[in-house]
């Protein structure tokens, strides 16, 4: 970040009550107005890409579902689609529909969670309690289908692990009707509230031009008038067989992002209802014996936007390279465009408006302007150990030795 001499700097993070995870935002301010912002990601690193290389292809979906609890259907699906493309595997039609249903249930769960948190952040706790209450039946449906409220573990290379029993379909349709009715009430309450209009409209505007420059994705892009959605633009699962529309709002402010997510919830219900009514018979998986050498990319429209998984194999039973790019990695840097010129009180709300998942943005290398790696994995380990030793010495614990791996 270019420093402004004489301007005070305000740090938000790495630990902050509004951030569920560890990230750092350094605001340069002029009075109450933000004149510059420096975004620092990658405080969380769990080594998921490296761990993936030690697991068999069929084990990796369980690992990548832990990248994000609210995208724990999207990441495994993007991964298995990459492997299926690499191995020229076509899952059965019933599996395609089940994948669609689970991913759209997750979208409802994610969007209602965000709406509830958004209400909480601005002191509107009635919205928080409503949204989370109406989201609960969706989690119960996911648990009944997959056995888990989160980290479902249902998708696998070649299909799905668990079927949707025909006898629960009528109850699922009834629950969806209730969720739709309650969400409609919640949406009308939010969209008709003059206080929310005054608080959210014109705040944190990300213009269409800046959205394209920042390569943002998902509701963050669609809330700025960028009409993109992987489900339509590069259909997967059963989306091409179903009737639904992409929600786009042109304003680019926090209110527009809220509108996109609320209206997408109704589209998700529409998709699930159609998929349940058209659910084909037959098996839910095909037998997979070997994964040949090759490479491929799978991408999915997660609740926050486009998720990429790149997989390369050498003919063995584990990936030799697995690269993940989650939507927050491109959405988070857009704060530099949407927060400058805003008041300090609006910045944290703008940060929350893209529904960031900071742990999704983990990276293990530092690159300079010449694209040279100046800090790789081994260097990070070395720096971490040196800092730990320094802290121990300063704390009078130098007699305790570090365990070498």
C-alpha cells in the first residue's frame, strides 16, 4: 500500500469482533473518511492442498469439504468434477440431480446465514433471529439426506454416497413451502424497511467497472450488475434441465448484495422443487477403478461465487497437485475499491457484505513484483519456528526445546 504521510492509520484485525476469522485491514483515514485500505489475507493456513496429495482420490472430498463449512458441498463437487473430467467419468442422472439438490439447499442455508449476520451487524437482531430460525429446517433436511448438517460428505468421484429416499420427498417439498413462505415474509420486511434503506443504500458501492477489474464473482459481482453464474454459463449437475434465472442488481451497494441473496434464495427453492419432482430413477454412482494420468479443472457456483479446483494426477491413486481458488480470494481485494471514500462506520459493514470466508484464501508463498517466490513453504516454517523461539526466550521459557518434524 502507498503510505500517506501525516495521515492516521486505523487497524481492523487481525482479531476483530466482526470478523469470524483472522485477517488484517489497515485503513488510512482523514477524519472519519477512509482514504486508502491495505488488505492482508492468508493469516490462516491449514495446508489443505498439500494434505490432498497424501490422500487417495476418494478421500479428498472429505478433506476439501472442511475448507469452508458453508461451502462444504461446493468444494467437493468442484474437486470431483475435475477428477471425473480427467478420467472421462459420467455420473448417473440421479446423482446429478442429488448433487443439484444438496448444493441448492446449501445455498439457502448460506444466504439466510448471511442475512441473519448482516442484521446482527447493524443492530437489527430481529432479522438475525428470523433468518436463522427459518434456516434451521434446511439444515435438518441436509442432515436427513447426508447424515450431517455441515460437511455433508455425500459427493464422490462417479456419483453420490447417499440417496434421497422417495418417501422423504413429500416432506421435503412441504418444508420448502414453509421456508419459502417465511423467507418471503422476511424479504418483504427487509425490503420495505425505510431504516434499512437509509442504512444500506449507497454504502460500499462497487461499480460494475471496478467489479470487472477486481474479477469478483458470485453475489458480489451480480450485485454490481455483472451477469455471471457458472450454473448457467457452464452448466454442471442437472442445472441445464431446470428452469431458473440469474438475479442481477445494478446498484453495487450493500443493499443490492442483500437483495441478490434474498432473491437467489427463492430461485434455489424453485430449483430444488423442480429437481425433486423430476428426480430420475436408477443408480447414484458408477464404479471407478483407476484414475489415469492427466489434469483438469472443475468449477462450481458456490454461495459466494465461482470455486475452482485444479487436479493433476500421474496414474497413481493420489493427486500429485491440487490447487484451490475460492471466491473470497477475488472478492476480498475488492474492498480497496468499495471502501475508499466511505466513513469508518460503513467499512466493516462493507467488508461483511461480500460474505468473506478468510480461511478459504490461504496461501503459502509470497511473490514479488517480478513473480519470483521470495517466501516458500519451507521459509514460512523456518520463520515460524524462529518467532516461536524468540517468544519463548522473551517469556523466560527458553529451556523448552522445539520439536523438529
